[in-house]
C-alpha cells in the first residue's frame, strides 16, 4: 500500500499533463515515500485522457480514472480521493499553477503531526478585475459572517491525513464544497506559503459562472443565515413603511400637506415586493438543494479505470 497518494483532477489539460507528470515524478522519486498518482479526467473533450493513459502504460504507479462526462471539479476531486490508498493524500490542479515542488515541505509538516497541510498563496490572483474582486468579496463575507472557517488564500492544493479522509468519506452530500468541509472537520492544520505562478498553457478550468456556482455552494452549504435574512429584511421594510407613514401623518397634521393615498400604497407595494422576491429566491435555493440531495444520485460515474484495483 502506498504511503503517499497524489490526486490530480483535470479537464482539457492536454498541453500541461506531461509537464506536470515530469515535475511530479522528479519530486516523488526524491522522497522516501511509496507513492501513487491518480489522474481523474472530468470528461475532457481534447486528448488529455489519451495522454494520461499513455503515462499509465509506462508507470504502474500512475492510475487513471475517467468519468463519463463533466461532473465538475469538486466531484472529480472526490472521485480521486475515494480511490486514494495513501496514508497522506495531496490534491492539486493540473494547470501547473500548484507547484509539485512544495510536496516535500507539506510531507514534513504532516510528519510533525498535522492532519491537514494547506498550500497558501502569498500573491493575488491575476484574473480579470471582476473575477478577482468577486473572489475577495466572497471569502471576506464567509469569514465575517462566520459561514465557513476555510483559511484565507488557499484553494484545493493541500495534504490531508488518512484519518481526515475517513471522516470526509462519511460526508456524502451531493452539493460539495471541499474547502469548507475539510476545514469544518476541525483537525490540526499547518500552512506552506508560496507564490502562485501564472498559467502557462490552456484556458482556466473555472469560468466566471463556475466560480459563482462554487461560491453559492460554499455559502448555502455552510450557513442558515440566508434563511434569517428574510426576517431581517421584513423588519426593516415594516419599519421603513411605518416611518414613512408617520412622516406623512405628521406632515399632514403639522403643515397641512396633502398626499394622495395611492402614492403611499405604490411605494409600500414596491418595497414589499422587492423583499418578497429576495426571500423567495433564498427559499428556492435551499429547496433546490434539498431536492438535489433527496434524489440520492451518485456524485460521479466512472467510465474507465487504468492501473486501479477496479480496472475494467
């Protein structure tokens, strides 16, 4: 059984895969650990799966899991984690922005007794301004609202202990936000700091829409606060309406000003409709997620495996 498992989910990383493997192999061969690499193809439409299969043919410690379609980054990551057999499991992306050269330092932290070791970015993302600003705002809100204790400036580049993985496997909810789930488990953690390099080839796997979806998964999966927003907004709207009404009554009695009743009614209707729409949207998000959970569908479906115990 390997002591160290490396899990790499990828989607259309044909240009980066061989470079990543060369760097991983160079790093892992210098460690004293028995290792395995698990590549998870999340329904790539290019020749990434073919490239991964070629690597596995020449190295039995390289395992490939191909999903039937694109299930999403978190599902692909979970497919690799479920297959991992190591005492320690390192997850990283396949775009060369998570440097494998940090793995030995992460292993050292693990040997010191830490169950989770995060790779923490010291530099800001070089995405477009809107994407960077939205990311910063999202994590700021998570911390301030105490929705999730996920550390700042960390992604999915981390090492987790086998004990952590055992607990994570028990959490089978269909909407997954692994950064928050691992943090929620509460195991002792440490950090390895690094400067995140720019992407060399290909396009970012996370589009703006996917980042928004991940943010919503994180927020709604770890907080009941949105359900309480309805009460807060309702109180504010009622106070606003009563305050405006009191002002009009005072203006009429003190200054003799005449107000058409329809003006007040229209203003109040618009205020209440706005808050009702917000509340309906929030309830819809939770109901949709409950519906998604009760269907009990698999997180992912495996199409093909290479060099694994379940190889078909």
